[in-house]
């Protein structure tokens, strides 16, 4: 599951690291990601044992497949074939079993979690059993992962210390802006969400959001101001915005327009 805008927010804290940089480090890998990548190289009907395409063996024409994939999928979005059927899911589990068997022969451990793979990888990370998680799903941070490695290494601890952006705010971002499974709050984007996060700590944000339902009176005044046409939308003072643009605002002390710099941040927070 992807969380909207999360990778954009975490990009400044991404450290590019080659795979050999993880040598000697134990990591948890979301196996389904590897299988889906292999599917882009070869469809089930052409290569039923697609897990073999993950091996860099000359007899499997690795270079040819890689070049073909680069030409065919460059700049293209993943294909969406509609809703998956029960037969598709059964087949996917069958391929998972084949991959697990191959990895077992290679001396790698495969574990099956009760929930999603990213949540189980995160559990191993939290318990200190692995250094980080390799996953394409950004919700691994919402589950509590500390370090994720995909194209780069994303260390959530750096974002927490720099921005105060921790696990609870990632969960809040998923609720506000949406995920692969929910649209979030209509009209709410990254900037408004980050302004809200600046007001509250990572420990406070979810409790504050619960108050929206438990204490609706807190926001009635906000809604009244946002909908009142006799309150200027530029400075939040009495008067229409058209009138302030022509003759200025007495409260702001201007002769033309408003001193909206003081109210801009508050207005964004109210929205």
C-alpha cells in the first residue's frame, strides 16, 4: 500500500546506497515486490517459472531480458488489468511457494506473516532482528519500520529528528491525503497536512485528529469564518475582500489591500 506524498516528504532524507553496502547486514525483504518486478520482465504465460528471472545467470539471457525490459517499460506506468480474481490470487501464492523453495536451497530464510508482508518485515525491524526493510510499499513506515532500502535508504529516524515526522504523522498523512485504498480528505493536500503537523508533535497528532469526531465544537468557529462572506479571506478581519482590496483594512493598517502575511499561515491551518 502506498501513502500519497510520503516518498516526496522523505526524499531529502534518502541516502543512495548500492546493494553491496548492505553486505553483512540482515534485512527483511518483501518477496511479493520481487515477484511483481519479475512479472514486468516476463508474463506467466511466457515464463511460468518467473522466479528464475531473478537469477543473474548467463544461460537465462539476463542481459537480453534486461535490455528488452528497459525498452518496453521505460517511462510506462504499470498495467492495470482490473480486479484480481480468486484464480489470480491462487496462482500468485503458487509462485510464492516456488520462490520460497528456491531461496531455501540458497540458504535464505523465508517467513510467512499473518498480515501483509510489509507489516511483518516491520515487526522484525522493531524487534531488532533485522537492520531494515526492503519494500516498495511506503506504508512499512506507518507500521513502524526504521530503515527501508529500495532505490535508496530511507531512515525514518532522520526525518523524526529533523522534522518531528514520525510514525504517527505518517499514519495521519495516510488518513488525510489518502492511500492506494482510500482517497483521503477531499481538497486536502501535502502543504495543508504539513502545516497541521507543525502545530502538533508526533505524539499529539492522532489524539488531536480524534477530537475532530469527539469534540466537533472546536471546529465550528473555523467553519463559520471560512464560510462567512463578511470576513475577509486575506486577513480574517471584518469586511469583504473586495472592499479591502480597494480601500484597505483598518485593522491591518493599510490603505490598499491587506497585510495577509500575518494571517496566511493561520488561514492554511484552519483549512
